[in-house]
């Protein structure tokens, strides 16, 4: 009888504990609303070879302005950070599949306005022509008959296929490269005559390489922002709020000090000045 009573008592205590656990409010564990006790991990999608925005450093780690800002955003929000590098022409497949949460790597808004949900802009940019100082190319007109390189799936390529198509038609050939680093190696080797490229990327590539110049004439201008899936409004809003906070507390500008190539192009936090 005593054993039966003890068993009933233990069973009652177990049921009460189970009921209390089920009735207790879920603990907050991350800005994504997860209640499983695990912090949310943000998956940053980027071009692994697009310096100074995102690239593989000499020690094998990833670096770049966009990488550092994204990591700062995750730290501010209390999120984990996961790097998701990809070839630039695979960016849409990576985003659509859910392999990454965004495309954040010197990503141009113009011409893609309706394809993504965009964050607030954080940088302006210009497209230019990079060539060797002794090439004899001083103006855009001098590109006639020349071999010009460009990275595949970039805004520079879109520009040369659209608004600057008349100029591109004068080239001897427009060659598409997987990355600007590969194109620059061909330029150094004399395999091509010039590259259509973003100004900050050109300046980064010229840092340790003498004998190269950027033409004064610009190909065009553009704006950089972060591209999300069209239905990820809540995620976009959270990132926007964090970016504005980092601009206000000085973190954004502190990161920019490490990348002089892009400092003059940044617009986040400066529009109201």
C-alpha cells in the first residue's frame, strides 16, 4: 500500500512539473523569434573575390569592408555570423535556395530595383576604365579596337550592354572574367588593354602595382545596398535598424578607416549632414 501511494505521488509530481513547463512563457533567444534557446545565425552571401568589399586575405581568412560591417551588424543584434562565399554569377541561385540570407558584396541597386528587397543604401560608386599608364589610352574614344575585360554578371557588364553599348561596340572585343582579380592579372600580362571596373576595386588592385591608371572619364554611377528575398521585409528592417545604429555610434566610420579606397564613396549617415 505504501509503495502504491509513493508511486502515485511521484506520478502526480511529474505531471505537475510537465504542466508547468508547458505553460511557462518561451524565453527570448534571438531577434528572429526563435524559442529553442539557440541564437539566430545570419548567413552572409558574398563574392569571395571582390576587394575591398569581400575577399580572401593572405592568411586564408575572409575580410573586406562589407564582411566587417556585416559582422558588426550581427554582433549588435546578438546574432551568429556565417560566411557564405560564392561565384558572383551564382548569387541568385544561392539566395533563392536559402543558402544565404542576403547578397551583400558591393551590390548595385540600379537596374535591379524590382528583383530584390533592398536595404537602405550605404555607398555610392562610379564605373571607370582601368588601364596601364603606357597603353596610350587616355580617353574612352581611345578604347576603339582594344581588348577590354569585365567581370561576369556585374553592373559594369550591364552598363556596357545597355547605356554604354555604343561605346562597347567600338571595342575590339569585350572579354568576360570570373573575377576582376583574374582580369587584372591579364592586364598586367598585356593580354588585354583595359578593364571596365568599379573605382574602389580598381584602387585596391593598384595599391601594390605601379604603372596603372584610371581614366578621368566615367562610365557611370550607381548605389550599393544589400539585396534580400522579396518577402524578407522583417529581416531587412532589422538590418536597416542595425546599420543606422552603427552609423550613429561611429562603428561604421571606424570600419571604413581600414578601407581608404571606399571612404569617399560612403553615404550611410551622411545624407542628413
